[in-house]
C-alpha cells in the first residue's frame, strides 16, 4: 500500500467528558483506523503537542470501552511553505526567517527530540512556485530550494531516525525535472512534489508535470521527467496535498511511495460530507466508482429521540449510515460537549449527521478515514488483479488499474 499521511493541525481534536464530567480534548488519532493513525503529517505552522500527548483511557466516560492512542510509527513534518507562499522571504507563521538551520532547529526541538523511537521524515525548506510565477520569481525560489536543500542535508547527517526530504517545484515538467536532478545529485533519496494542489482539477496537467505523461488512456512515464529520474535512481517519492480516492489510484499506478492531505477534514468537518463505500459497479474504472458522498444538508428529516440516558438521532432513509467500526460505535455513545451546539437543549450523542460542535464535525472526518482506508485496500486489490492478469485477458476495464511503466 502506498503510504498515506493524514495532514493534521492543532484543530484536529475531539472533546470528551471524563469520569469527573470535566471537558477535555484529545487528538482524533485515537479514532482513526490503525493503519492511518500510526503515521501523520504536520506542519511547523501548527502546534503539534496534542498529537504527541501520551494517554490511555481517553474518551467519553459514558462509552463502555476506552480509547488508547495508537503508537506513532512515522511523522512527516514540513516547514509550512503554504503559509508563506505570498512572501518574498520565507518566514515561519510563528515568526522568524526560514533557513536550513532554523528549520532543522525547529524540527529537532519540537519533534525529533520528543521520541527517539519514531521515524521522522523532514522536509528541506521550500518555497512554492506557482504556475503564474515570473521568470525572476522562479529563479529566486528555485535557488532558495536548492541552497536550503544543500545545507539541510549536511545538518541532518548522522541524526538517528531522520530521513531528509528534498522538495520539487516548478511551472512545468522541464523545470521540475531540473530541480529533481539537482536534488538527486546532492544525495537525496526521498523526493516530494509540491505546488500541485492548484492543478488538482486537471489530472493530465498534474501527471504531465511530475511524470511527463501526455495521454491518460495510454499513459507512459517519461524517463527524463522528474518522476522518471526518481524511479531510475531508486528514490522514494511523495505527493503533497492530493489525496482523494481517485488520486490514490494514480499514485499506486505510477509507483509513488507516499502522499498526504487534509481532504478527510475538508470534506467531512468543513463541507459536511460523509463518505460511504459503494459496490454498485462490479467493474470500476476509477476511485470515484468505489464510494458515494452523503451531503448531510440534503438529509430530508431528522429527529432527536430519547434513548435511555441520552438523545439519539433518527433520520429519514436517505440519512442511513451502516458503519461497522469502533469509531462509529464511539460516536453513537459519546456525548457532544459544546454548550453552543444547536442541539444543546438536550443531552445528545456525537452523531456526524448534524453540525454544531467539533464532535459532530470531526466525527465526519473520522468516519471518512475509515471509508478511505477500506477504499485504499480495494484499490490495492484491483491493482494487484490488473498487474497479474494474463496477457490475453478480455477484462479491458482492468487497464485503468494496471501499473504505468517508464518509457524508453
């Protein structure tokens, strides 16, 4: 499985009432699938402390089982380039200029020194190059990226449990290939591709920029592209910010090592969307065929019903959720903690089909993570099926899942 790192911020938390009926906060990690919870990405722009906080017996005391925070295996930390994309001179969101030294110091003090048993992937400081950048701006930002990469590589040398990540930006395939070549020559063996989120609606443009792919129906990776160079040199690769099920299909097919993003929170917590697996299409040809998106605002009717010591939500059939996982069980039994919640006139659970508190909103993000985990496993199976089928197979729909080769 290509590794997914959920992008977390200090706001990715859940409130709960402890045994003394005191409200506390916990990281959402305890409610994510184990395969996702063990690895996450966070930026130096955000306070990371709640996601590292140790703890057992977390969660609402009203729930019959306690949550134990999963052990952290790998943490991916970036320098927060998104937050200074509009500035000529990179500065941390919390103050101070971004250099290879200041970034390294922040990484060490806030992350690496906290736990020697965690594997850390640390980004060399970068400066996002937008598609509209002028030639002068491109050269300035390219020089910053490469100079930072050179200095950063020296600083992390010999530091245990740390893998340095070089970051590729550019306005087109050629510029990205040039920067990738420079990073490989410096000695980077893990390279990330940034600045792609503004292009997310144009699949071909994204794949062209990183892999020189010119045809989605008959894709081939250009050996002279940034991705082609990385693959030829045995480098691991990472994609920043593109993390829908459909993007996962492409990352699997082109051999990307890892990717990250906050789409689970964006669609769930912010946009009120719950992902539900779909098995309607027996011959799926895209990630979109594997799930449906429930817009909670479109649920026809809702009613709070008294059930033992708490109100629970009854909806019309279009709001049915048939989840079978511990996160759903927790949300159905745990109490909403917000006094400002529109439903606060009654004691009620954390049902994600309403809004009004972090428990309702983050509940959707949590459920989406479980659906995404299941979808990724199905995509893995489809890719394996496509790659192992006989050459004379008539199952042409599997072409959309097979590995994409590097051209000659």
